[in-house]
């Protein structure tokens, strides 16, 4: 038998491919789903079932796409007016070759959330794996804030019960297969380790070592962001997203063509890393580094006009495209062939962005040069320590709150390592700010140099090294 | 962090690649070890440590090869006069990036057997994975007969203690990473599932549900074969095998060149499947299907003369070569370019082999045509059911016991599906037998048709579907 | 700039990918046309034009498929009621980046045949390459018999003029890019060398060293076969074939499922090589070795029922599928998972075929055992030498002429190396013949052993080593 | 038969793989020569011969490396004290399968230069291909200045004779296979088209349309640069370079480790593109963009200390390594894992470089801000047009002539598109200049904007679009 974890980079999303005999099933397929067809083809399997753990909110699910390619049946949990697939019931059983898969209704992250328990009768009747969706992660539990603050206590309580009454009793030896790994927007403290077991989670997962009251109150104060594209994903995943058929192939554009497209209203995104974006970019382009597309494109990019790409290397096109497709950005209008060099070789003007080292920032602050320090990290990161006097607006909210940043003063944007702050800097430039700087290395470098940090009263810096590790990716 | 299982097909051998920070370690590397170097390269890691769980007997270990490529240090268990690497002690600790790895002396399979326990301090101090070598498999425990029958009781007892006193107490949630999967010669009942945990093994592994006496007596009657190449592997793995440097590239040979090489004493192996080998082959060639090389080459092929290959498809060369290299066959003299077709197109004579369906075999037996039915399966398989009146010699012993087969009567060779029996048929042909037939489908087809089977008194056919599944591969 | 020859194996078909600046064009795309999209993607090009040299008869053209993927325009030659694309005129010019491409009407192979001349103005105004379609090959000229014997003289004369008046005057230095290489059914004597020039052809191509009368009379006696699927290809290529969208993925079938499909009327094809097919196959299956599908599937397989595949190795599926798709076989019903072994392991009966070495054949003939020797090679091969007393029916015609083979006598089928004769043997078995043998190595081995050969009076064996070389592929 | 052109990117070097029957030969193998072994392996060929066209000066030849892997024999031309291989004589013949290869002594580029003529006797006795080394390129002839100005007239005259008396008479239809394509340092005007013929060159190659006197005088004024590493390459290629055995795998380094290595004297090279290098780099690092390594590493990097790499993307490591290995840089000490981000995240200071658009440059010049404009292009490029008042030092000579640049004034470096000028800027920074700017887009953007250009009296801008095209790559 076969069990493969298929990771969607950037989203930190896990789907699973299960095979036995000549049959296969997929749990939570991604939208660029040729990977499952190829797996089945190579292993001599037919995909019979597609199981969804819940209506995902952070990406477009690939179930309908995969069903079109394979004829497999789609199943999901009870209580939503799904416009495709079959709603299953708690305890419903399926066969995948010799394996037995059982649906386990585990509400909490959402009401329709289902986990799937897989057993291998050839070894014994016991549960062997659990596909826990967004109910239980390695090191964390699913978020419970998606229905808004009124519903959050009810969901948190349901999640506690789902975990403690339904999942933990399956036994310590059961292997945990969650829908997300570290870096997901679906859980803030997920460990950067793919593999775990119920036994390990019982011992190590902080969320499982609380009593119910502690758990609910922890959940209510998590403070995770809810990006605006979530509601679009939810709608698409309820109704069934448009079919791709195959991966689109956006055309290469010359500088002149690219310019013309921008003038027609297309939105440009530059996926270079901060030093390159700072060095030269096209006026009006958003800065979102390649690996940041899954997390930040949805905050900023419109769905109704074409997206144009400026890539640090033309070979990044496929990955950029996958990232966008997974978020439902099906209109990619093209990419600038040869990158920013083609632009300035054509004699077109480039815009620059000030880049500051932390030493330069420190100097400016010490000299009191009237610089606004704009920290665009999340609330929890801010609470754990920031530069005295800095202004705090989360990067996702900056575009709507940009008027809060004093327009007539120079500003230095700051995050954890300088990538989100490059996004922020591009938002400020688009809004007409003149003297914008991005701080390379940001708080990571600031701390490494031992420069002073202020903490919110009562806040402690997370001792969770994993959380820090995963954050350093942005 | 990264944990990758790297499977060596055919040997059903698992090695493990562990990475954290910029450091990596490999447990039980195979000899064609570029795969680990590539992993490290892609992930930006430096291989620092190589850990051996024991002196392997079924393949040539790649530690020295990998050390040469990377400068990593080699560690192995206590009590053997190793001529390379460092002998470690029970409880010795290592760091791989942020991970902590602890050696656990677990004798039983062999005296120097060591397991390695890996913990991730970022999640907690508890053991997370165990690399259990040949001590504990998914569904079985290591064999204890390698030192001969006198030592077997002592080893079985030690193995019981290693498992029950040292491994099981680590906790049910610990993920099991054994050195072999289903199909290995190192355990007869290993499940065809790669993943397990201590908790699942406690519940499902038959070998773990016995008390000590039952376990020892089960181990003493396992009846596994001990191929002659084991002692060669043991010696090479103690002294350090010759360095390959890079994978050798055996030359393509024309039919004329191939013939000349055979006349110089090289030994030919035809890796075709039974129907093709039966249809036409070169006189004197052994029949060992491609996937059977890891398990059967070592029983038959000499180490002191070059091996020549006849491949069903020239693209099989690389896999055939890997299989042979892993068994220490470094002298591969070439392969017949274009396969058997090149041979007969050149006008060279081919030899054929009778191929019988089970229906034809049944007819011949019913008509009492004086056919010797030679069953070459293992003892346990034979005991579980065979054709009345058949002769039994295990394929591995046939060459030395070939005189026991009546030379003047037609013979039909038989195994589980017809692959090992094709080996047997080629041995009989080499020994001068004239009327040799191979039974396609063998006992699997015989049973599928409902033809009668005789059981040894008291033997019961294994109810273990997994065992059957894994056997059907040969 | 870029010029890539993309070969479709089996068909010996060449298509060409031309790129300059950001533009690309494809000449004669194949139906599985993702390869061109990938090329464009990797090189940063947009496919703007698709040029067809003629309405192909030996495969389904991929123009419409590629247009759907890329939006490129399709062009073809004058005089046919095309139902897609644009008909161009002699001398029409196109730009591909900085390159200039000119259509050259070169009738003869067919009336609408067009060649395309490519020049690189950056180097000079002279023609640099010619895409000569089926007008001029390396070592041969296109066939002129496709409109039937009445039209053949007219076409041959036109072809002579196209070559001598339009192509050769372009200059000796022009690089020749024909639509086919050695092994194509579109020319019997094409050299096994991909590259040539007009200058080399003038010196070396036998067809170009004749005067017009010699050329016409050579063309009228070529004796090439015209398979029945040609007319289907022609119709599809005139109207535009059905769109694939993506490569279909036929399901793996268990033996039981495969059997059920056959009982529903699906036709099985076994793509094993002759020794394996002879050793064991499913009753009723055609024998067509994998590489023989492009040349022989169209003679035998129906278009209106599903095709089922028995593969020598499951990894051959993709290639088998490409071969069938290129001939318009869009209904592939599945493949037998695990190949013939799965069949006989299930206890299902297998059929065998006698396999004879040439020494055995010689013995039987010397002993006058009443064997029919059935030679299924082409007419020209037969004329150049055959076994005294053999019967001659071309493999492509055997199914309709099978009643001419004496049904009550044993028969040995024979071709050049034993592959086409395996096809023939399977036709005989399907027709109810009982004692059918295939001669391994066939005439190649027969000649290698120096056995006697009879020549048709006046026939000389071709001195063209290339022709022999290309034939030995079957 | 097979003929494959294998291109070594960056060097614009072509090697050729020839196969026929079971034999193969390689012309001018590169040092990272696994590619030829893989080709032979895939095609079922044995590499028998290695042919060198001349002692190359621009890269380390791979003959000895390939011989070690395959046992093939090495041949090269007469007149040098080779310390490996066999010196052949004019007219010496070889067989590669059925093909016939003949050595043709064609001195001029160097005295020992040999071309190889390949014929396919199956088609006819005529020459079909010529491997012309550095004697004749597509659109240009080899340089004749390598022995210094005294010898240049003699060499130019010999080259003229080799081309006109020995190569052109082979016939217009012969296919040209030169050792270099566009962008090579071995010829300034090579076309960006891989394929040509003698006939096309006769018509289109400017160097072939001159009489002998014109040709010699053209050659004497070519003004190509002779990098200092040429003499090292020549010595290595005469004596036989050190064996690699396998591609080295430089270790990933943390920022701290990288810093320590630099402090030990290792030299850092940053392969980022100009905007990123300008945005942030490590003080002291050379800026050589990835694709510029083959052309410029040899001018700047020492051979006696380890080279350290800062990569724009870690996946560029392999290509960077190949480029360096081909120039004999075998000591690559490691690369900065995670690139420049790792450096500044660690809190280490970064250095920046001013980046100017051409509009900014124009503004500064118009305002007469006292800026030194340093144009680092080649002499011919400079002559064809430059900015009034600019200083000219070729990038390759800048390090030794750096004192000529006024140290106390701001300087803007300029080349064709801004890459070589980034190298120059890094040299100035290393030399202690404070106010250094690189002009993005450089002369290409300057011209695109229509800003004024001064020409050397009598100089005309090359009408050769290809030359311009190839230059725009740097």
C-alpha cells in the first residue's frame, strides 16, 4: 500500500494520496492536480474517491478539477449547501483497496469539518492514520475565529470536544496527517516537522495540555488575521471553482507590451527579493517575493483585472503561476520577459526604494531624523517586542489604513526579515509616499545586533523556537 | 527539519536522511550513495554523521563510500573489530542541527545492533522517532539465526529484551523507522506498509504479543534461508568495502562480443520475465528476473568472474547495475546491446524452455506422464500447501542439490508465481537436464483454479494477508 | 534564434520549432503537442504560426490541438477544401521574430504540398533552411502513389519539377529539414541521418541523379504499401481532428476486468517482443511490438471499439498511448496491470506460439515436414531474396487474405527479424490456425547463417546499406 | 547514426557527440564531461575516440577526464609538446562505426589547429560535416592574435589559406560544426545561429568575402581582448589538467562561517544581477552576474585561494560551479546558504552601490555635477559610440589601471546593459572608492532614449545586428 504526503509549498498545505490494490483516494487535493493523476499513473492505480476535510478558506480546492480528470467521487462533511459532491455522515465507511476509511465528524474549526480514520485490516482493525484536516496540527489546533467573534466560543468548545472525545481516544500510536504544516495561515504555532502521532501530540502539543476553559480562552485571544480573500475561497469551495483543464501559459511580454498592459489597467507584481526590488522596479508594481505570493497575494491583488509578473528569474514563472492559481487568480496576463533588465534596457524609467541596514536605521533614530518606523508584523509579533516609538499596522491592512501613515515624513518599513516590509514599502509608494525605506533584516537583524526592544506590558516573547523558525521565512 | 525515507528497491532496504539547520545525518546508507549527496545539495545541508544500525549481512553498506564523498563521521555499535568508523557506546548522544539523536544498544538480531532515538527539543524532550534497524520491523522482529543454531536462543532472548525493555518503553507515540520493509530477506512477515509507531506495533505486531518463551521458540522455528553471500557481505561491512567512486558503466556488447566474453568464462544472467526467458534465451544463462536480482543473485553468481547481462529492455541496465553493486558485484562485464533479439538476429542458436499453464500441468499429472514436479519455494510456503507428489528443494539450494532431481525424466519447476521457478529451470538446464518446464503462475494460479493442495500435518496456511502479498512479488 | 527538430519516434516524423525574438512557429506539429508549448515556455516565446507542409496521411496532425492551446494561426497549401486554418499562396511571406519564412508550392507528393524556406536577414538574404515536408527527404523523394495509379505519373512528374526547378536552385548550402527520417512509411529509402543539405542531396540522393523519365518510372515501380488507415488520416487532417485537451489516462485493469472488457468486444494488443509473446499471451490478442504500433496498428486495429493493452512493462504505457493517439486511436480502454503475469497468476489460460530458430526451420524444411513458410515482408524485400517454396503475403494484407494460407498444415511466419512475423502469427491464431510458429531472427538470421536464398529473376538486392539498416528495425 | 551538438552555456562552446553502430567519438569535450558518458549510456554506445581541434585557451579541455571514465583515445594536432594523448597527422583517418573521419590540418588560429571531416559511406564518399574548431565559425573566422602581434600576420595568412584552400573546396553542401557560437571570447562577430554550411558561409560570412590582404589586415585590427587566464588554460591543456573524478560539492555556509572564511583570505563573488547587487552586498565581494562567470571570472579571481559564492538563488550553485570548473577554479570553498538575506538577517553590515537610470545620469551630466563616467566596454564598442567626456578602461583591465580613475570624485560605471559595469563598480569599491554608481541599462538604455553619442572619427557603428544582439547579453 502507498501513503504519500503531497505538499503545496507556500500554502504549507498537505494533501494525501492513498493507494491499495488498484484503487486510490486523495484527501484535500490542490487545484493544480496533475500530480495526483501522475502518481496514480505511475503506481498503476485508479483514483476512486476524493475526500475533503472541510470547506477550505485559504486556497481553492482541487476536488472538482480532479473529478473531471478521473471520474472519482467527491465527499465532504455535513451541514453545508454544497453544490457538488456528496455529503457524508459521521461514521460512514469506504474501501480503498484493502484499506478501510471511516469519516469522523470533528466540528470546531468549522461546523462541517470531518477527519478520516484509515485502518489496514491486513495488520489489524485498529486506526492507523488520521487525516485531521484543520482540526489538529502538529503542535497546534485549528483556528476557530472564521465565523466571527460571536461564534468563536462555540467553535472553540466544539473543537476541544472533537479533539478530546473523538481523536485522542483513537490511541497514541495513530499517525497524524494534518492539512497544514508550519507557515500556514491556518495555525500560528504549527511545528516545522511533518510527522507526528496522537501520542506525541498528547505530550507535546501545548493546545492539548489545557483544560477546556483554558483552551477556549486561548483560542479567543489568538489574534490571527483573516484575509479578505478567505470569503472568496469559501464561496468557490462551496459552489465548485471554475475548471482549469490545464495549467495556463501566460505569454512572455516585451517591455513595451508590458507597459501597454499596465496602462490598460493590469496590475504588476514584482516577485524579486527585497534588495533587488529596492534596487530597481517598475513604478506602481507591488513587491511580493515569490514565496510570499500564497500568503499575501490575496490581501492585495484584485480578481477582476489581469495580473502581470516581473520575476527575479524567468524560471520562476511556473511556481508563481501555481501560487496564484491556488488562490483563484486565473487571469495572469503575462510576464516581463527578461525581468526588470528588459525594462530599463528599453530606456524606461525605474523607481527605487531606500534600503536601510539596521545600523543605518539605528543611526537615524539616534540622530532623531524624523523618520516614521512602520512595523507591519502581526499583532502577536509586535507584542513580543518592537522598536520604541514605532507605528504598528499589519501589512495586510496597510492599504486600507495607509492614510494613517504621515505622508510628509520619511518612513522606514520593518517586519521580521524585510520581506513583508518590502510589500508595505510598495504600498506606500503606490499611495504616493516619496521617502520610503525598507529595513533589510528588520527585527531579526535588529535583535541580532542587540539593539533595544520594547515589549507590551505582560507580553512574553514566545519560547516556541519552532514558531520563530517558521516566521523567519517571511 | 527534514526526515526522508530512502528505499532501495529489491532489497526492501530503508535508509534515512535527517536534516536540521545546515546539518544532516544518514542512517544505514546504501552503496550507490549519490542520492544522499544530492539530497544534501538540494536542501542546503552538510552531511556530518553516518549511523549504522548493525553490520548488515544482506547488502554492502555505503558508509565508507559516503564518508569519502562528504567527510562525514561513521558510527556503529559495540563489540565488533570494525576496521573503519567509530564504535559508539550505549546512550551516546549526537546533535543534528537542533535535533538530538541518542544511541540505544539493542542486541538480538546481532550483538552489536544499535537503534537510534531522535528527539526534537523544539517540540519537547520526548523521543519522536526510532531508527530500529533490524531489531523491530513493521509487523515482525529481526531474525536471530545468523550466528547459527547454538547462538539463536541467546540472540532471541536478547532481542526480546531489547524490544520490551528498551524500545517499547519509549512510548506509543514514537514513530518507527526500521531498516527493512516487506520483501526483505531479513524478516519473513514484514508488512507492506512503510509507516508505523510503537503503539501500533504493540497492538498489531504478532511478534510483540508473545511472552518471552513463545517469542524465543517462534524465532527458533522461523526457518529463514541464509544465503551464501551473507558471509561475504558481513566481511565487507566489517572491513569496509572497496570504493566505487562513481557508478561503473558496463559497455554495450554485440552478440559476437558477448559470445566471446562467455567463452572466456564470464557468466550470463538473463533478467527477462519467465515468458520471454522461456521463449528464447542464450544457452548457459541464468534466469533471474530484474526485481529478483537483489534476492537471488547472491545465491548463484560468482564474485570472481565478470557478470554479463541480457536485459528485457536496455533501459533496465541502470537498475540491474544498482542491484548488483549493492551486493558487491563490481565486475559487470557488459550487456547484450538490443537484448536477445541481437543474439538470434546474428544467427546464433537460442535455447527454449517449456512453459506450462497450470491447466497443462494438471492434465499431465492426471494423465500420469511421469513428470517430476519440483517445488522450489521456501520451507514455510511448502508446509502451507503443495501439490501431492511434488519434490521440494529451495531454489537457493538447487544448484548444490541438483543431482537429487531425476535426470532422465521431464521436470516442471514450480514456485509461487513462476519467477523463482524460472531460476530453477535455468539451473536444471545448465546442469544438463533436457526436458525442463516452468509453470507460469505456479501455486498462485493453481490455487486460483481450485486445484487440490496437500498440507503438512499440523501446518496451517498463514492467515497473514500481507505475507502472501509480499510473496506474490516473486 | 532557435531551430529544433522534434522527432516523433516510431512515425519517424520530424516537426520543427523555430524561434526568434519573442516569436515562435511550428512546422507540422504532432498531435501530442505539449512539447511545443513547453519549448515556448522554457525559451520565453509565443507560438504565432503553425505551418503544415501537406495534408499528412500517416498520422493525425496536431495543428488544431496546438492552435487551441496557443492561439496560433494555421497555414496550409492551396487546392484542398480545408475546414480549418488558412490556405496560403505560393510565395507568401511570414515573419518569425527577425526571420523571414516564405511558402514555396512544391506539388508532387500531393497537389497541395508546400515547402517553406527560412532566411535569417541578420546574416543575409539567402535561403538558409528549407522545410521540405514529404517532397524531399535525406536520400529519397516523397512517394507519388497516394492518389492511385492513374494519377501517379502526373504526380511523379510534378515532384520532379518541384525538386529540380524550385528546391535545388535555392543553393547547395541550404540546410534540408524534411518531414520524415529513416523508417517512415512515406519513403522506403530514407537515410538514417537527420541532417543534410541541398548540396549533399544533389551528390548523394539516388532519386536526384535520375533524369525526369528515369525518375517517373522509378516512382511508378516503388511498390510501397498504402495502409487502410491513410484515408482516415487524410479525412481527419482535412476536417480537423477531434481535440484531446490533454493526454488521456487509460485505467489499469485487473485480469478479471480485462477479461470482461474483452468479452464486451474490446480488442487486445500485446506489445511484447516476439519471445515473450510466443511464450505466453492472451488468446485473441494481436501481437504488435511496442515500436511497431505506429506502422502496423493502423492496418489491424478497429477505430470503433476500445483498444486494450498488454504491455511488456507497465512503464511502456505512455509511449503506447502516444503511438495510438497519433493515429487517431482515442479509445484506449485500459491496460492489464502487471502484464501477462497478472493474467496467468489469476489462473486464466494462456495461449502459446511456436518459436523457431532458423536452424530449426532449416531442419524442418530439410526433413520436408509439410510446413508452410509464410513470408510477410514487403514486395521489394521479397524480390531481393526469399526462401525457396515460401508463400508471400504482406503482413498488412494477411487478415483479408488469410484464407489463402492452408488451414490444415503447420505454418511458420517469417519477416526480416521476427517482429512483423509475430503480428502475422497472431493473425493466423485469431483466424483459427492451430500450428503456428514464428521464426526468430527470420531472414536476417537465415542470411547470417548462410542458408540459401532465392531471388526473383532480375531483382538485385539493394546495395543501400541504409535501407537494410532501417529495415532491421522491424 | 547520431550527431549531437552539446553546448556549454556561457562559454558559447560547442562539443560534438558522434555515434554509429556501437561506437562513439567526442570532439572537444568539456571538463564536466558526464554528459557524454550519459549520452553513450542512453544510446548504447562506447566512446572510442576523443578529438581535439586545438589547444584551447578559453577553457579547460575535458579530454583527460573523459578518457579516465571511458578509456577512449585522445588525438590532437601536430607541433606541440603534448603531455597526453596522441599527435595525429594531416589526412589521418578514423572509423566511428560505419562513419569515416579524416583529420585536416588547418593552422591559423593556432599552429596545431586541426579540423575533422566526417563522411557517411552509406550515403556516399563525400564530406558531410566538418568540425572546424576555431578555424571557421558561423559568420566569422578564428582569432589570430594569440601568439602576439609579431606572429599575427603569419597566422592570419595561414588561416586564410586553411579556409580557402582546404575547407571551402570540400563543397558547399558540407555542414559546418564550429567550436563556438555567438558570445564567445574566441570571435567577436559569430552569428547567434548554430547551424550553417560551407555554402552559406561562402555567401554570408564577411570574413570569407575578403581577399587575402583584406583578410589579414582585418584580422590585425580586430582588437580582441586576451584575458590573463588564457595562458593558464593553455598550459593546463598542454599538460593535461587535474582530474576531477566527480563534480565537487561545495558546502553551504552560514553567514558566520562565510565571514570567517573571508577573513581567512577567501575571495567572495556575488552572482546577483545588478539591481540586487546594488541593493545590498557584502563588502569586498566582486560582482559577476551568473552568466558572466565564464567570461569574466578569469580576469579577476585568483587561483590560489578558495572562491566563495553569494548566489541570487541557491539553485544557481550547480551552474556557477560548472562555470568555474571549466575555467580551472577547483577550489570553491562554499556558498552563503540563503544568499545575502542570511547575511543581513545575522545583523552583519551590507554595502550598497548607487544605481542610476540613464535619465538620472543625463541629469547629473547636464547639471555638471563632477561625475566621472567610466565606460568599461571593449575598444570596438567604445569606438562605435560613447558618451562625450567619458573615460574608457576595459573592464578586464580596470583592476590594474584603477589608479587612473580619479579617487576623489563620484564615478558612474557604464557598459552595454549594466552588467560589466557592475563588475567595474565592485572593483572600484574594493579599491576604496566611496561614491560609486552603476548605470542600469547603460548604453542600450541611453541609445533607446535617444541621448547623444559621440563616435570616434572614422568609426562606423557595426551594421551587424547579430553582433549587437550577442553583446546585449552582457
